[in-house]
C-alpha cells in the first residue's frame, strides 16, 4: 500500500509539472506573437523589417528565467508571426530559425559569463548590452536580411538598410524589454518600496516622457533625458531604471519611424545608426549606473552585517573572558590558601625562585626578528642542578639604517637579584643601542647604570653591531667569553676590544674592534656555561668549541622550537638529532645550535644556565634576490634594506637604485595596505629581483584579495611606479596579485 501511494504521489507531481510547463510555453508563445504584431506596426523595409521588435526582449527574458529548454515556444511563435508576411513557407521558416537562434545564442553567452538576472553587478550591465543585444542580435539580423534578399523581397542595394533596421529592432528589444521584464519579479523578491519611492518613480517616468516629447518636437537632440535616467538608476536601481529606459527607447524608436526630431531629413541607414547609438547609450549608462549603485548598497549592507556579527563576537568573547577571569580569581585564591599551609621560609624561597624564573623567561625574546639576508638562531637551556635561576641572557635588536645589534651577557650569581639585574641591563642596552648604536657608547651607558646598582656580583657582556650591507662587524667586550667566527672550515675568536666587566671600574671607557664577515660565515655568541667546567682550563673548552663548530655535520636539521627558548631535556635534543638522516655540508644554524648543546652538555646534570646565539649572513645568489616576509608595515624597512644591499652588490648606480627602491616600496606598501585587508593574521609578501644583463626585473607578489578602490582619490603610487620604471604590469588573479616592474640600468663595477 505504501509503494502504491508513493507511486501515485510521484505521478501527480509529474503531471502538475507537465501542466505548468505547457502553461509557461503557451504564455511565452502568446507574448512573443503579440509583441511581434505590435512591432510590425512600425515596419520600415517591406512588411517585416521594423526598428522595434519586442519579441527578442521577451524571448531572452523568458529563456533567462525559465531556461533554454523553452525555445520551442519562441520558434513556434516566430513562425506564426512570419508566415503571413513572408513570400513563401520556406522564407518564413528560415526567418523563424534566425529569430529563435539569436535569443538562444544570447542566453548561452550570458550564462557563460556568469550573468545574473538581477543586473546588480557592473559586468551584468555590460554583458546585457554588448553580448545580449548588440552581439547576439547580429545572428537574427544577418539571417533575416539575407533571407529577404534571397526571396526577392528586397534589392541588393537595400541590404545594408534592411540589416541596420533589423539589427536595431532586435537589439532594441533586448535593451529595452529584457531588463524591464527581468525587473518585474524584483518587486516582490526584494525589499518592498514604500509609498515615497513609488511616487518618486512615477515622477521620474513622467519627467522622462515629457522631456523626450519636448526634445522630439522642439529640438533635434535626444540626450537631454539622460540625467533623468541617471536619477532613476541612482535612486531606484534596476526597478526604476528599466521602466525609464523602456520609455526612452520607445520614444526614440517612434521618432525614428516617423522621422521626427533628430531623425528628420536623414537617410534610413543614418536614422538606424543614430537610434542604435542612442539605445545603446541609454542602456549602458542606465544599467551600468544601476548596477554600480546596487554593488555599493550590497557592500554597505554586508559591512553592516559584518559589524553586527563582530559586535556579537566581541560580546561573546567578553563574556567568556569574564567567566575565565572569575575562574582565574578563584584559582588564585585557592592557591594562596594552599601556600599559607607551607612554612614562611619555604614559601619565601619558592616565591623568589618563581619571580626570578618569570623575569628571566620574559627577558629573552619570544622569537628572533626576521632579517632579510641574515639567518639567526638561539637557544637557552636552564640548569638542572638544585639552584636558583641564573642571569644568562641574549638579545637581537634591529637598529636604524638596517643595522643589527647582537648582545649576550651573564649576571654572576643566581636568584631574584640576578634576574632583576639582568632585566635592567638588557632594557638599558636596548635603549642605548637605539639612541647611538656605537658599541663603546652603548657599553659606556650600561657601565654607568650597573655602577649605580647594588650589584654584589659582576656583569659580563659582549655587544656587537653588524651591517648587512658591508658585512662589517663592530664590537666591544666587557669581560665575556670571546665571540667565535667560523668561515671556510676555520674558527677565529674575536679577542680584541676586551675590557673589564661593566660596573667594576671607575673608568667607563671601552674600545671597539672590527671584523668583516665573509658571506656564509657564522658568528657564535655563548655564555660560559657552554664551555666552562670545574677543574678544567677555560682554554680547553674554547678549543673544543672551535673544533666542534667547524666540524662537518653528520645529521640533518632536527625538530626544534621556533622561539629559540630551547629548554628541552638534552635526551630530547639527542633523540631529535639522531633520528634524522644526513644533511648538506652547509649546516643549518638551528642544527648547529642543537649539535653544540648535545656535544657540550651532560643530559643528566647541567650545572649552569647556557645561552647560545648564532648569526650567518646569507650567501648572495648571483643575479637574483628572493625575499618572503609577513605583509606587515614594520617589515617594509627590512625589504628596502635587503633590496638596497642587493642593488649595491649588483653594481646598480645609487641614483637608479634609489628610484627602483621608491617604485618597489610603493608596490610592497600596496600589498600591506590592500592585499590582506580584514584578515585575522598577516599574509605573505614576496619580492623577487633579478638581473639579466642590463635588464632589471622586480616582482612583488601577494596571495590575498585586494579590496575595492575607494572614491576618495589616490592611485598616486601606481603613477609613481610608471614614472620611475620602464614598464609596470599589474596582474590580479584568484591566487593573488603580482606587480612586475622592469627597467634597463647602467651596471657599474661590483663592490
């Protein structure tokens, strides 16, 4: 019984669908037929060529709404219209084929370009004018005029006029009637108009009609009505623009058929050209403006929805944070009660250890800065012995003019006092380095600070400034183990510029040493916990470090934390290293740090904290520079510095290099500003520069989606790029945007 009921239900649904299809086919056919009869009242060439052919607009609208499968209704109606006015049945059939084929071609092409019947995008307006009307209607005009010529209805001399009138009529049908018919469902699909908008629409339509009537009878111009059409498109979008455009085209067609106004005293071909130009201008201007306003309105609505959603998310997140805060307060209270159970002495010692450890952890950088052309790696391993936290630390500071400041130090002793001193020394060094990066000046400032602190233990420190452009290294050393430079398989300690620990002597003067790092050379900074062992000379540890740092690696890059604060047990580091395969001779900095820690430290007992900092200038790729950084404003300086160095090393004159830097900077700034607007995290900015002979090419890429341009001016960056470079190409794609800048440069001698 259930299967029978199901079969009956399916049959009833199928029957209703068939009836509905027949009703739609009949409606389309009747509308097409009577539209054709209306258009034939204005025939200009014989009885069957008219400048007003509403059936094309009816057919295109019907096939867009109901689908191309309803073309038989168009074909039958076209044949019914053409039979009474054709010389033979064959002529009527051929003309009907053209009348059917043109709407089918128009709808097919519109579907190919993603046309939407709401006409709420600029490309939809362009498509309906150039593809749906002017382009596709060439099919019916060509077939129809040739059929008239072949049947003897017109002479060869009349062919251009017949073609022009036929094309004008079919195109006008699409331009005027298709948007009008497509806008009708919008009155109940979209937001209902209030009475005010209905009155405004009526005023616009009356104004268009009166203006055209006046211009047709009193003047020889038709374009006076365009401001009213723009008013309709701006205020009412398609629902107001389509009826206004229909009135305008109907009035112009009537004037052309009756040789009134601007159509008086001209040939039929000239009349059709003028009429077609006016109709196309009206449709393109009106529908394009309506689509533009619709897009802006939709964008504003989407923005409002996004703002509402953001507000709701903020409220939700605030509630979650409030709940978390309540739980946190409760947890703190519970822990406080638990701590009160401990003895006062044990509690005080525990608090001091926690505070010192927190200070030391917060002192070390969360992550090393991304410096184009310079590789950095760092490690920190705390002591495993039952002692308080030590005072080992390191830092990397990005300085003005592309310089890099590197520091590593050790506050002797342990506990809260050592950690607090470490905090003050590191903060002071950063402040002095940003004020004057000169190593003696920075060390002098730190010396004056430490001399006034109640520090019972001494503070050792080495501070270096590296210039990536010249690879020059300047340093001064206040009683710290010397830095190690590894190049070409040999290790060299920077033993010069050595002074006493800071704050020890009254004299706060320090000297400066210099050294030029080779491309690919490695600079190692470390604390004494790495090389110093009880009962063993420090020289032995330094010699061993030099041998191990210059040894050929036997393992590949191991897994490691990205923040440099490597406090993993030594057995974890060892397993991470030994579980990998072989690597290239050019050892990775991260692997080098891991290997040195595994080699020098006993996994069961680490008597002192160890800090390790490594730096290596990248080896230049001949004729090419490739950079990849987060698309953040603070990274623009890094990109410019790296590009400036590469241009200098490639022999590009400074004057031309400055212009390339300005143009490339504009392209990079556009990525930061436009490519990832609204993204939760910064995207990626890629810069690729290469030289091929005297031809310089710079490519700036992103993988975001540029926001639409605002109507408040701008665009100077692109003009500046065009002014400074020989060629500027901008390619927008779904995967991102690429700006290609090319210029011929005069290469000089490489430095």
